[in-house]
């Protein structure tokens, strides 16, 4: 069986159905690639951030305490020693004044204001993996030294972030699923239009003894050729736009924690989109054609 | 036995039989005319043979086997043993004469070399050897019908059905085409040729089935 390669070309080319077919596949691949890449980056980055953040606590020692007899530097030194002595603590590291100023600088118009203010000292505390160390326990250890100590447990807000990430992941998954469904419906409609335009040719093939499956396979081959080229184009445009967006927003979302292996996995997952779209278009074309031509004489 | 109709009727609407209780049988290798005025039922009878329609009543046997319209695989197999020529040629407009004529061969397992060689020889034989690369719109009516005939016989079918094959060509071309069908029959293909051009039928001494308002008069 070797039907002429361009048997259904007129409907695809001259009636612009091929162009519509390619445009729909390309647009759907663009949307799905964009959603997939964004979702993969979000999942990877939030996993990496969350894994680090959920073990961290920040201890805030106010600049002016009620123990005036002791200098701030001495208090920090003692507080750090007390923290390091807690068995569940893996490390306790005071942040330098410069680092604290850097963290606060986005909230101040004039940087000179920062140097004139009595800034608190922050100590980053890292819990041992799996250790049950609450902020209340740290407060009780430091209370004799610093009565108004504050402790921020990052594990609390990372839970909220995880909930948000899960919601966004579901939304991304839904977008991809709806895109796939739209692709199926659009390809099915275009295939029906092509088959309607080629009704005479198909009836003739029937009368020559061609079986439906052979017509459907031939149609599928021609449709998948168009779909693949459109899918690759949609993918490349999405890749370009996604890269440009990440480049433009890299100051807002720091993705430096993502290594080359993470970007490679994002790329591989995204690369599946045009392949899946081509397969979906191919199978949809075949099933639509099979169903329709069964009704022909 | 090539073909037999047993009490076959066909109707597209209630109480109106296009074909009414038709019974006849034809032997293999023969040349048969099917005559009658327009609307007599010639095309409908041919459509029953190539299974574009199902009989409302009766039984049809082709090549000794009953036609089973609901079995698509058997239907396709049977259709591959039949060549059909239509009044309106039904050539695919964007394919060349060579590609059109070769189309049925592409449904078989023969190689590309054979397809090219055999189709070219056949187009030479039907008289359009110098127009192989022309598209249908570039061919005259007679040339298009010759290409359609080549397409119908390219797989060497056991039966050739021609439905008013000379309806769209002039008188002298029609006569030449009738001779072409006669030559094909001499090469072993059974021919059933439907025509309303009775004066041409008389020039060939072949059996004729005459349809009058859906009824058969031999």
C-alpha cells in the first residue's frame, strides 16, 4: 500500500485547512510548553527553597535590651553559645550588621537612616534533620539572657508556600489537560472539514477497494507531518518566550539555586510537550477519519 | 458464473421501486450492454454490483459468492476485483494521468517499478501515452475517459463496469471507446457497459439487458 503522498494535499493546502491545523497545534504546544516549563521550574525551585527553609529558624536579638551591663556583641556571643549547646541544633550563625542592613535596605529610601538606627542582630539557626525543635524551646533557653528575644520558625511559612505551590501545580496540570482536550476537539473538527472536502476522493478509494484503516493511516501520516512541524515551531517559540521571561524576572525570583541538572530536567519535561501533541494530533486524526469515513458509501 | 440477480428490487423511497424484481445471470468473460433511457435504473443496477447500494429485496451473487454489504473487509476485497468507469470520469484533479491510472495498483503489494512500467504501457495502449504527466483539466473529455479506463483495468480485474462511459464525449470518440472496451473484453475481462446510446450498441453484436422503468427486458 503506497498511496500518493499528496493525495489529500488540496484540502490541506488550498482550502487553508492545513494552515489552521498547524496554527492550532502550534498555539496549543506553545501554551502547554509554557505551562509545563513554568510548573517544572516552580516545583523544582520551591522544593529546593523549601527543603532549605523548613529547617531554619531566625533568632532576633533586639539592639537595646534590659541588661545594660552587657554589650550587644557579648550578648550575641553568649546567645550563640547557648544555641549551639542545644542538642537539636546543627548550627547557629549570627548575621553581620552589613547583612542585616542589606536585608532591610528595600524598605528604606535613604540608606543612611539604617546606619543611624539601633538594628537587631539576627542569628540563623539550623535544625538537625528530623529534629523536633520549636521556637518556644529556643525562647526558653535564651530568656535568662535576652528577655524580649524573638524567634521566627521558617517551617511555619514554608507550609503555606507548599500549599500555594500545590494549588499552582494543580492549576498548571488543569491548564495542560484543557489544552490537550482543546487540541483533540480542534484537530477532530479540522479533520472532519478535510474529509468533507475530500469526500469524492475517499468515495473513489472505497470503490477501488481501499479499506478504511488504510485511508485513515494515510491521512494520519499527512496530518502528523504537519502536526510535528507545527509542534516544533510552537515549542521553539515557547522556549524563547520562557527564557526571555526568566531572564527579565531573574531579579524578582532568584533561580540561582537551580543547578544545570534541574534546568536539564525542566528541558526534558518540556520537550515531551511537542512529542505528546504530535501523538495526540496523530491519534485524533486517525480516529476522527475512521469514524467519519465509515459512513461513506 | 460471473453475476446473478435473483428477484432483486431496490427502492430509495417507500412504494417506489427503482429496480423491480430483477432476475438474470451472466457468464464469465462476456461483454454485456445494459441499455435503457435515462432514469431506467442502469446506474442503480451497477451501484448494486459494486455495492454502493444494498438491494431492498433479493440476492446478488458475484463471482459465485453472495454479496455481503455489511462486511466491509469482504466488500473491499470484492471491489478490488472490479474496475469501474464513470460517465464523469472521476479523476483526481491534482494527480497526473499517470498517478490517476496507477492509483488502484497502489492498493496492492506490487513494487514501484512494476507500477510505473505497467501503468505507462497501459496508458500507451489506451492512446494517451503522450499525456501521462498532464493533469485532468489539461486533457480532453475523450482523453480523460481513456485515463479512467486505464485506471479501471490497471489491476487486471475480472469484471469491468462502465456507467455511461461515452456520455460526455463526441460520437466518434464514443465509438473508439466502445472498441477499446471490446479489445479489453477480448483480453479476458468481462464487461458490463451501461449506455443509452442504442445506435452504438447495434454496431456491436453483443447481448444486451434492457431496462424499462426498473424492469428488465432481455
